[in-house]
C-alpha cells in the first residue's frame, strides 16, 4: 500500500508538472497571438486565410484584389506576383487578380508535425500605378482526421508478480496519431476483465498514454495469465481508432523488488551536448541478498525506438547517457521509463519515469532566401535603370531554426549606397532603391547581405547578391560634332564618297542601334536627296551629282540619327559641305569687245612713249588664286608696245614710226594663276590716224597704280542720289534767281536782246566750218574701250533771262550742232549796255561775277538734250585748259572765249562709224 501510495503521489506530481508546463506554453502562445497578431493586422498589409490539408490542387483559397479592395490595372497583365520563399510550391497566385489556389497537395503532418497551429506564410507584391504594395499572407492549414491511432505492436506481453499490490501500475506502449487537436487520440479503452483497468495520462511531450492498473489481487495458481484488448480512439468526425492485444503474465512470488531513490526525474539537456554526456545516475536498491538483491537497469518495453536511438542506460550502473545528438528544433521534450529488475526468480521490476527537456542553444545560423522582382539567372536581380526611388528590387526572407532570442534575426546590406534595406515584417526585408540609377554609369552592383541572430555568441550568414540594371531607352544618339565641315572638289564624279558621320548611343540592343536618314529640305529648288545619298546603317554620304563651285559654293545637309528604342529618340547634325573651287574656267576678255577673237584699236601715229593705247579687261568665273589674272603680249611685243601684267593696260613703249596705212597686230594673252593655268588670247589690230586721240599719258608713268573697284550697284545709287539732289537744288536756285532777275528787269527797264542773233550766227557758221574741216578717216574708227574719268570737263552754261533758258546741244545721229545762246548780250564786244552781274555755278557753289569777265565757256556733255547731264558752268582763268584732251565718251565741246571769240569743236572717234 505504501508503494502504491507513493506511486500515485509521484504520478500526480508528474501529471501536475506536465500540465503546468503545457499550460505555460499555451499561455505564452496566446500572449504572442494577442500581442503580435493584432499588430500585423493593424499595418493593413497582412491577410489570413484558412485551408484544409489534402485539398485538391486548384482549390481556390481566396482573392487578394477583392478581399483587400485593391484597384487593378487593366493595361497590365501582371498586378500580383508571389515572392518565392521556403514553402513556395504549395500555393499559386494568379497574377491578374491575386486569386490564391492550392498548388500541390498539402500534408499538414509533414509540414508542421505536431504543432497545434500550422501556418504557411508568404509575400505577394501588388503593382498599382507604377507603385508596389507588399502583402503578407498567412495561410493556416487546418488538420483533418486523416490518420488513425496506431500502436507500435499489434500484440504485446507484460508481466506482473502475483504478490503485486492492488493499484500497481504497468505503463503500456502509447498509440501514435499524426493528427492534432481534436483529431488526436482522445481516449483509451480496455476490454472487460476482472482484475485490470487503465488510467489515461498525458506525457510532458503531449503524448497521451495508458497505464495498466491492478484492481484485484492475483493468484498465479488459479490463473497464470490474462488477455485484454486496448483500443485508442481519436476525436475526429467520424472518429478513428486503433487496437492492440496485451497478454498479462502472472509471475511467481518475489518478496522484494528494487526501489529507486526517486520515482521520477525531470532533467535538462542542452541540444549541443556531446555524445556520451551523462544525463542521470539512477540508483535502485533491492533488500534481498544474492541474486535476488542484484539489480539490473533497462528501458521499459513501451519506450519507443526513437528514444532508444538517442539515449542509453547502463544495465549495471543505471547511468543514463546520450547516445546520439538531440535537436531542440526536432523535439524539445522526451519522456522515458527506466526499469530496475533483480536477478532473482520471478522478479518484479520497478519503474522510474524520466522527463528530459532539451534546451535550445544558438546552434543554427540564420538562413537567407532572396526573391528578386525580376530574375533571369539564379542569384541575380534585374531592375530598370529608370526605376523610381524606393522601388522594390528583391525580398529577403530569413529563417532561424532556433527559438526565442536565438531565432531573432537582423539583416544588414553592404555594397553601395544606391540600395538600402527596409524591414517588411518580423523576418522579412526588402531591398529597395535609395537613389536614381543610370546603367550607363554603373551597370551592375555586387551587394553583400548579412543576417545575424541575437544569440550568444551570435551566428551569422553572409550572402553575395548581384543586381543588374536593365537598359531603358533613355539616351538619344549623340553625334561627335554638331556641325561637320567637309570639303569636296568641284567637278567630282557622281557617286563619289564624301564623308561618314558617326553617332553613338550608350544604350544596349535595339535601344542603341542607330539608323541615319536625311532630313527633308529643298536646296536651290531641288530635294536634298537629289544632291547626296546617305547609307542608313554606316552613315556614309555620297555625291549624286557633280558640283559646280560657280553655281553652288556651300551645301548644308541635315542628318538625323534615330535609335531603335520605344519611344524612339533622335538627334541631328549638320554637314556643311563646302565646294572647293577648281581652275575649270578660262579667263574671258570683255574689253575691248572682240569679234572672232580680235579687236581693232585706233591711235595717233605720233603717239608719244607711255601713251595709253587701250586696256585689256578680262574676268574669270573662278575665285581666289584661280581668278588672279595676269596679262602679257605673246606676239608683237617688239613692235613698240608693252602691257602692264596686273592691270592689262597697253602703252606705247618706244617712239612709233608707223604710217597711216600700217596695221600692227599684237597678240595679248590673259592667264589665271590656277594649276594648271588656263589662258585666253586676243589679237589687237592697231590702226594709226592723224591728230591726237584722247589719252592720259601721265597714267602710264607708274605701271603699278592702284585700280579702285567699285560695286556697280553702290556706285549707281550714289550717282543717282547725288544727281537728284543737285538737280533739285539747281531747280530751286534757278527759280529763285530767275524770279529775282524778273523783278530787277521790271525795275530797271533794260532790254538786252539786240545782239543775240549776231552771236548765234557767228557761232553757228564757225562750228559748221570746223565740222566740215574734220570729215575723213578719223570719224570711222572702231569703239575705243576707255571709260571716262570720274570728274568730267564737260560743262553747260545755263543762264536765265526773262524766264528763257539757253543750252548748247549736239545731236550725234544727224551730225548737226545747234547752239542757242541767250542771255549773253552783256559780253564784251557784243553790246554797249551797262555792265550787270550774273550768277553762275562754280566748283560746288554759285558765284556772282561781272558780265565783262573773259573766258566764259559753254560745254555740252554730248549726252543728248538732257540738261540733267550738263554741268551748270565752268569758269577758269587758265586759257590753256581748252587744250586738255577730252575723254572718249565726250561727244562734243563748244568753247566760247574772249577776246579771241573762237569756238572749237572736238568730236570723239567713237561716235561715228
């Protein structure tokens, strides 16, 4: 009875410890759920679902878009993406709407073993308007009663001494049920018998087992064995059960059994304990002597093979040692029975219950799983170079199989400040961008991720990870120059190569594939593609026509380079094509005018040395050195003539001895300075006449005088403006003077018109005699090319008397000169009236002189009847000025001087043919 009482007390103590321990863990779990589960839900990014194990693949679990009220982008086929983690094959996510479905059969017993709550956690990324949202999904796998209780052996044998006290207990092998919760074993039943019953107990590791309890004293002589059936039943619906047959043998009387110091022990064992570690030294004492008092130790028959592999007990000393390493992560508690038996006949064993608590040691380094948003190769994440700041690159999931503080993990990212870590959940981190990216600057990042737990000492895991930037079309083609200056020689052959332009694009693939084209434009009325062609691939430019410098000196071609990206990017450059002049134009002689390559020039037969015979003028359509002309006499240079190399002026170089009938031929060549030089020639026929032709010998004294070249349009504008101004001023002044004269005439009552007809008659008769005396060969000369000087001596005297004007007019077509001189009655010798002052134009102003002053000359410009081309007056005190030779374009000169009263008329050779 004392033994029975002690056993009951020990059993209750053990039961109390087991229940207290189990309740403590349940309490901690509930506290964890209370504290942390609401926190996860409060973030709004955690959603929980339930599913049953063994559901068929494809079974719909839930829909993220509907359950979280997320907006979907209809323009994109991918709105959701599952970030692969440790258990990534059980669940599938439909990318369009986030529908969750079973991916493969889920066996809860394989995943979570005997854990009460079996959770599969994973993360899903939701894309919305170029932003992302990380959703943490917790899927609870509910247990179904798919496993029946099962005993280790279908039949088993136990022994009990015939002198065993009522209430004696014999532990029986427990049944095994892989299910949990209500689907686990709920009860044991024994078949009806007269001596035994069972008591159901709960082990420290949560296993329910039965003990055989003796209810009535045994008598071996009356019955030596008993057979009972033990049935284990779970709480499923419908319930499942398993049974075993137990044979109970009654052994002969043995007055003393071994007694342990304690009937139960609870010990702790670190999971990193080495093999051979002594767990407990058991001691049992038998009061008998001899073999009946010698005690041996061993495991009870109900101890599982798993425990027998991990632990061993010395049969003589009773020392319990570690046989194989234990792992807290596999199982945290072991309960086993050690029997002490004497060596006597019909021994009655004593049982000591031992509970071994495996304590966690920080022996597991964290595990790292990295799931990139975009990946082509293992261990490499890809992200667009145009990704915004804080864009998700990859998700880091950590797992530490330790518990408590040893399972808490902290991650750190090393490598580059363009990326950073952001904690998503307790054991999840996100790699996000921290700055703008540019693949053309840095195309690849090698990052180091370190996960470290909080154990002592801490364990860490280091993983290398590569992030590559995917190319985007963010760079337009770039020309090396904005303007290319290229030269091509004129008269090139069509199809000739000109140059090659090159643009570069830092992008890759089609984004960096460049094609060239001509920008449409019109040049001189024709499309640009009729002038040049462009190879769209190489950028080589070819001429389609032969260029002429004299027509086109420069050609601007706009080239556009485009890449193959989407959207396409372009840039342009200008090809400034300069046509280089070639010496392809001969000089053209324009003066004197040539007829069939020759011209005839007249000069006095007694022209002095230095006399300007003519000037050869030529033009060259080329430019630069190719248009720099030089003149020389190739034939006839020994005949007494020379030419200025630069100006082309032909002079008399020696005293002439030719007759009027002689005809001298001089060949003049004009050459440019090109390579090779081009030359034009002209034959100048020199004819001699009597008298003096207009010439300016002093111009020949310096062969290197400068020639001023005026732009003809500017010269014409200046001349016209000046002439109009002078004409307007003259009209105003003449009107004023005439008005004043009329007023003076009315006041003085003078009349001075009597001698005027006599003057006109004398002048007219004398001029006709001069014209008659000069008829002959001199008037048949060819045009002389010499241009009139800028300042002409031609003048016309205009006087006003009673509103009438008098002018000297020469008409070349009819060879009739009419001279009407009015208002000169006050000249000396032509009237006896009193002297009156008159106003004339002198130099650049009007001057009032006496009417009796000599040397008043009236000169006609020879340009017709227009008074516009006649000068107002010319007053000179030099009598010899009338001998100055006129220019070739002067048609006639009428000189009236006093006292000789002589009129002299000169007619240009070029006015008559």
